[in-house]
């Protein structure tokens, strides 16, 4: 199974996470990119990101922490 192009690491109850996921869903729907979320509290391997959620990755490279800009994500997917 291949990794999705866009991954957002989130935490339940995080309002910034809700915003980042909404941006990622919208841009991925427009561009056809695969998208997934990972719960930082459900996977000990993600512990390094615990203070920085949401963290957004595109093609395995970190794109953003805390805030996800639509245009920045579109450019990264371009």
C-alpha cells in the first residue's frame, strides 16, 4: 500500500487541527491527491510531534506546523 501524498498529524479536540484538516480535504479534493490523518496520541512513534499539532506532510516532507495555508499546499502538490 502506498502512502497518501498529504498526511496531517492531529489531536482530538484541537481547533487548529480541525482547520488544517478542512484545508487539506478541500485542496486534496480539488487536486485529486490522497489524504490521511494520523492521531498523535494513538501512535507512540508520532510523539515527537505532540507539541506541534497539526503537522502537515506532503510526500513525506514536513510542509507546515500549526497552520496550513491553502496556496502553500496547492504549490507543494503542483
